[in-house]
């Protein structure tokens, strides 16, 4: 499911949905690294690897999720 870079919009939405399900916070920030298992989520990241990123933000039912996907760790 998570092979080719860059991830598709559907793959990004899957990560965003999963992050909202795993967190009870109103505003969620999550980081995943594509070369690793994208199901391994880092919530409220404070450090980022020096790599290419895709960043998307979504809102759903008064909650928001900001997804950062790094190409490599």
C-alpha cells in the first residue's frame, strides 16, 4: 500500500483518518516517514529529518489534522 513516493491523496487521507482515530485531541499534528512503516506515527513532532516533505491539513467535525510525510528518515 505504501510503496511509491510521493503518496497518493488517498494514502494521505488514510494517514489523516488514522491519526484522528488514534488521538483524542481537537487539533492533531502527525509525522510519518514513508520509507519506514507509515503506520508508525509521531504525534506532536518537534524534530524533522532533512528530507522532502508533503504537508496537508484537513478539518472534520470541528477537529483538524495536520499531516507531514517525510520521504526518508
